[in-house]
C-alpha cells in the first residue's frame, strides 16, 4: 500500500480544517464590520482582494486562456449569484449569532440534493429524500417558528443556503467543460466588477482599524478558498466532506470568544440533525458514484 496516499489525505483534512477556521474568523470580523460599514462596502473590498490574489496566482500569461469558457452565460450567472449570496451571509451574521447562522446555512448540501433532480437530472433515492426531509426538520428545530423565538432575520441564512446550493449546482454544470481556475477567475472578476459599479455609492471612509479589518477578511476568504481547492487536489472529496462541518464548531468558538455567544440546546440539536443528514446524503452519493464506476 502506498503510504503517500494516507499522508496526502491527512494533508487535505488539515487544509479543510484550516479553511473552515479561516471562514469562521472571516465571518466574525464581517459581523463586527457590518455594525459600522455598509454590507456592499464589506463584500466589495473582500472581492477586490480576492481578484488581486487570483490574478497573481494565475499569472498574466495564462490570464486570457483561463478566462475562456465554454459556458460563459452560466459562469456569469453563478458569479452574480455569489455576489448576492455574499451579501446574505454578511447580513446573516449582522443580525444572528454566528453559530445559529452557520447551523441554518449548513442545510445547503441538502438543498443541493433537492435541486440536483430538476437541474442536473440526477436520480435521488428514497433514503436520500428522507435524509433531506429530516435535515429540514433540523432547520425547523433551530428556527422553532410559532414558539416565540422565530427571528425575521433568519430569511438571510435561508436565502443564503438556497443561493449557495444553486451556486454549487451551476458550478457542477460548468465543471463539465471548464477548469477550476476558469471558474475561480470568473467568480472573482465578475463579483469585483459588479460591486465596483455600486460600491462607491455605498462607501463610508474607514479608519485605520477599519481598513485593516476590511483587507483582512479579503485575505482570509481568499486563503480559505485556496486551501479548499488545494485540499481537493491532494485528497479525495469523499474523505474531506465530513470535515467541512468543522465550520459549525469554529463558528461556535469564534462566537463565544468574540461575542460571548453560545448556541442553546435546540440549536445544537438542530445543527446535529442537519450535519448528520448532510453527511449521510454525501455518503449515499459517494457509494452510488462508486457503483457507477464499477459498472462502467
């Protein structure tokens, strides 16, 4: 047995753990910034930094070839969806505790399963549909509508989860013809370009600390995305998927340390249901894919 395989998988797991930590810290800083600066300004600076780092990584010689897409319309659509999705996430953490917001957003993979039927033509069995329903029940446990704890701000993470699911579906579609680098460049360039059209009208001059934090979330987000991409290059996606839910743990830690928040028992229970069902649906998908490969 090749010892390099488990080492590569271990490296991939560490990279995913690092990425989820970076995202949790980024969301915590975004929450702080959202109390002082417009949401558009926050995501504009973040995507400008993201674009700058993407251009450096791709290099000037490969820029034009990388930007060529066989499905430019879908690339534009998924990139525009990402802009709105980014705004939903910042609004989520402006009005809701970090752990609560992430627990709701964690339903995204389950929404992907539901959307994969009409949009990708994929077959979803009874067990995976049952897991989707149980996962949504977990979201209801977190929201508890009708029990006096429902917050209207939950519309932001719900929309964010739905938009992110659609973003992933469209990313799968373009992934059949375009490279990861092409999708990355489209995401960064279109988001930065669109936000540059409205960002100046929503600009509030930052102080030194504001500038430092605005640039920091751009760096954290970019490094997080790069860590995920690198992890997928060195390790199987099936081995990495379970560790994406570490974001729930990191969000709870950041919320506790930075804002003195801790999720209540119902939120923990709902998050466990959502994460458990998400892992189950991924496992079923992985087994189905393995069976298709053996049959081919």
